C-alpha cells in the first residue's frame, strides 16, 4: 500500500493541502475547503491504508480521491532546482556487468555526461469482478535513449523534493506519442503483477463453486439415469426422463457459464497523469556487432538510480534484458527472439510475424 499512500499524499499536496506522512503509512492532511467538500471529508483528514485496526478502505478512498483528478490525463513539465553531479564511472566495467547481449558483441564508441528526457506516467486501474478493486501504477520511459526505467517509483521519490515546475513548458506531443505505447504495455505488466493475488483468489473460488455445481448436477443426472433404467419397458416415459436429463445438462452449463462470468476479471487501465522532466545521465554510445552487421546504439546510465537502463524491445516494446540481435540488428527481448516450434529456426518478430516455414506450408501447392 506504499504506492497508494504516496499517490494520495502527492495528489493532496497538488491540490493545496498541507500533508505529513505518519508511521505505518498514515497520511494526515489539512484540506482547503473546496477539497474537503469534494472528498466529503472534514477539514482535518487522516488516512491509513496499511493492514490493521482502524485501516481505511483503499477502494473507497481511491474512488473519492479520483474526484480531485481532471477529466483527462494531465502532462506536467518539471525541472530540477539544482544539477545533480555525475560521479566518475568505470564504463567498461559497467557494461561488462549490466549490458548482456546473448548473440552479439559490442564496442564502446564514446561516453559523455548529458541530459535525457523522461516521462513518468501514473496509470489508474480498476478490476471488476464480483468485487471491485482499484489501484495505481507508475512507469517511466527515457524517450532520448528509448529505454525503460527499471524503478520508476524510486526515481520519482528520489527527485520529488528537488523538482519545480518548468517555466514556459510546452507539451512535447510527438515524443509523448512515441513512448506512450511502451508506457501502456509496461503499465499492463505491472498492473497484472499487482492483481495476481486477485486472480488467484478468483480462480480458487471459481474452482470451488464449479466443483459444487458439478457435484449437485451429477447427483441429479444420476437419479434421472436410474429412473430411465426403471422405465425401460415404457419408451415414452423413458424418453421423457431423457428429455429431463438434457434440460438438466443445459441448466448445468448455464450455471457454469454464469460462474465463469462472475469470477472473470475485467481490468480497465487508463492514464491519470504524466510528468515530463530532464534528468542527468551518462550517455554511452556503443557499436553492436552480430556476424558482419553493425549498428550504433546509445545507452544511458541513470545518475539517480545509478544503473544502466535496459533497451526497449523493438517489437513488443518490453524490456530487452538480456538483449538479442537479429540479422537486421533489431534489439529484441527473449520472447521476440525465440525458435519456431515447427522448424526450430530462430526468427525476429520485428522482421516477420511468423516463421517462413509457416507461410510456406500455407502456400498453395
């Protein structure tokens, strides 16, 4: 619940509330009158989302706090009040440790200090089933290097105190549009991790109720079969019982379908806010080499997180770590550089959606 506590704190601060964070993830706030009226709360607000006595319902407060958000996702430009120093860096040792290329090699071309354009997205998700659950995830993309931020919440917390609104901020629409698909995919992956417990609970309850329904109707059908056997000498009566059995099976199937709908999870994910900020990085240019092909590629060492950001897969937009290279030098993740189950040939999903042997098999003879 730490992410929810931080999100609630930041949202209240952005609306002019005086906020402090107490022990066990508690949030205490002095609210402006209009914020208190919107939330249906008193001037003094105390929230506690951690498990235990007196904890507040996260779903209820996510609903109420959502009324403070604008109808569409907002993009805010920020800058650092002071420049963060870049420490000395052993680039060869860093790349040896953190740049893993499975089917190629690299050569360092240059490295230099610089700044990179980051987008930190906050996504809200709602999970609808027989119960409703709400939450928020944060993902980050470095649009300058086309890389994903491994620990976006940590990055945001680390720089939050040093951020100020950027004067004369202009929306970088083209850059934002270019990285949004990667951010949305990363948010889906993170949201799935967060709702894995709900999925497991839903599957367990579905299995339990399915077993009960199956047992109930199995007993009914067994009784009908016995009546069919007793009425074997009367074809009309036996057929009537068989008709009853078919109706019972249809009723059972309908009940099972109702259970599947009841326990299926419907997830809605939408962006709530975007923070655009330039941060100091170490710009490292390398030459990627596979067989006779080469490609120049830039990687960034994040000065705040103190790690090398993984490249973005050029097919699925996920994290390409370890990194794989195809014949045309696309940077790929493990899932997008796998062997064909039919011919065992490795092929690039960015170059072709299916293996050539599949296309050849479907071609007319």
